[in-house]
C-alpha cells in the first residue's frame, strides 16, 4: 500500500525525460556562446602574419597575440568560477559576454599593436569568466542523467568543433575580407546571446554565499600563469631557455602553495575533499590530455600541410572541416554510448579509437596523396577524441551537489583551457627538436611525425589511467 502511494510523488519529483521547448532554447543559447568562445582560441592563428604586416608587429612579438589571450583564459578560470558562485553565474555569464563583444570590437578596430594586445587580454578574461559560468548554467539547468549527458555531449562537440572551425573561419575571413573580421564576427553573436539569455536562463548560485579565498585565488592564478607562460616560451625558444624554466618552476611552486593553502583555508577556493574525489581528479586529468592531444594535432597537421605539402593557409584550414565533422559526430554519439554502456567504457573506447587513427598519421608522406590517409584518419580520430571529451565532462561534473557545480565546471574549464594552451608549445618543441632546426620539407615531416608519435603515447596514457583509476575502483565499489 505504501508503495502505491509513493508512486505519484516519485513521478511528480522525477526530472523531465525529454527536452522541453524552454530547455531547447536554453541549450541553444548556451551552446552558441560556448562555440564562440572555442572559436576564439584558434581563429587568429592563420591571420597572424596578416596582422603583423598590417599593424607592424615584430616577428618576436607576434606570438603575444595568441599568448596574451591564452594566459588570461587559462589563468583566471578558477577565480572567475568562484566569483560566479558568489555573485551569480547568470550575472557573470552575461557580463563576460558583454566584455567579449566590446573587446572584439576594439580588437577589430585596433590601430596599433598595444591596443590589439589589450583587446586580446580582455577577450581572455571574458573567456575565463564565461566558460565556467556557461558550463555551470548548463549542468544546473539539466538534471543529472541522460538529459545532462546529452547537453554535455553537444557542448563538448561544439567546443571541440569550435576550435577546428576557428582555423577554417580564420583562413576564410582573412583571405576574403580582412583579419579584422576575425574579431568583428564575435560582436553580433554576443549581442544575440545577450538579447535572448536574460529571458530564458535562470540565475544559479549556491544557497549559502561563499567568501573569496584570496590567498588561494592568487596562488592558483599566478601558478597557472607561470606554467602557461613557461610552456609557451619553451615551445618557441626550447626547454632550456631561462625565462621558460623560471616560469615553469615558479608556476609549480605556486601550485604547491595553492594546495597547502586549500588544506588550511576555512572556505577554500577548491576544497581538498573535492580534489580527492576520484571522478573529479581523474576526470580532469583525462580532459587535460584530451585537449592537449587534439589541439596540438591541429597545429602539427597545419605545419605538415603548409610546410611539407605546400598548401595555402586557406586550403589547410578547410581540410580541418573533416576533423570538425568527426568531433560533431562523436559528440552526438557519446551520450547514446554512455547510456548503453558506461562513462568508463566510452572513455576507454574513445581513447583507443583516437590512438589508433592518430598512429596512422605517423605514416604520412611528402606528397599530396597522403591526404587520402589524413582525412579519414582525422575524422575517425576526431570521433574518438570527442567520446573522451564528453566522458571527461560527465565524469568531472557528476555526483556533486548544485552548490559545487560552479567549482566542478571551473575545474573542467581550467583543464580544457590549460590543455588547449599547453598542447601547441609542447608539440612545437618536440617537432622542432627532432627536425634538428632544419626548415626543409623532409626535416619538418620527420619532426611532425615524431611529435605525432608522442601524441599517441599521451592518448594511450589517458586510456591506461581510465582503466586503472576509474574502472578498477568502481568495480570494487560494486563488489
């Protein structure tokens, strides 16, 4: 009898099983914003030479157009994730998108290198605030289970596709219009989101307002800035370069300080108990590896197509459309695969698929006939990478209450953005070292394929970590 009475109550409390009209609008708004943020990481890569010629950047200073953005986007993510918890995620999401639109307009109109760099710093800060806030709004708008997995799958697909689309879009806009349109394109998108989002997205913040852990915020922000700066310098000047070593060492020391501060803080920025949660810790390690491997592969293949095969920037950019199609396909398949098997199975299967088809690229040759190998391999490798990315997003944000979703998504965003930032300098350093500093097509091909081999090893490391630290413990829990 008691069972019969409890059924209506359970049914009433049950979350929606399908996307309602309002949820579809929320999903569309948040996904458009996240796609735009991902595009910004890569849209200027192809345009850098044109910007340098137009504004008078020196060759040594040109990399700061990318580095200024990446440093801020990766370094401030955790801090802004907690500020979103403090003042409201919707508020910081809308404010950061307004900043992104204004910074993009300023960058497109920039008359000098200094104004352009300031605009890129502002874009990076806006990205550091908007990405975790948008992800937290996504996870709190959709109940844990199939609907959230579907939303995170689409989000992961568009984030990854956005990175590859940025390379395509940057080439098209620079060739057909001007590099300035790589900035201007953000303005109408940001305006559209700002017009629709206030009416459909609900405010989200913890019931108890947290305080800002200033020592923790400063140590983690400066630590991440040091690590990212050191990796960027190492990619350009080698691992023995003094400033690279200083940045890496200072960053590592500050991250250790951060961990010690968090153990003692009354209201820590990142509670150590959350870092000790298996799914959060290993989920973020897997996310870091997934973004390091995919984004660095885009860099390596750009180098291969332009320097070995002699492709134009536009032709190389368009070739990544196939990789983008693979990531979108993987994002659509991932929620269904997770529902039918498990997140761990998808992480392992996706990692193996990515590893196999990345390994195929080691056999690339010095003629355009190799595109017959490259295109299907990047498509299938992209499917595998996206299965891992969605698996990481689900793993790193599952099993935590709503009041810790800002923290969980801040950590996931940080892993994602640090991975995007780290991948290129690491693989650039490997490719340059194995090429012996030579600029010939053959030497570059050798450097690229050597770096691809390291890429495969990193993917397989992710598979091994999943099998050991996620599957084994889970099986013991069920036993």
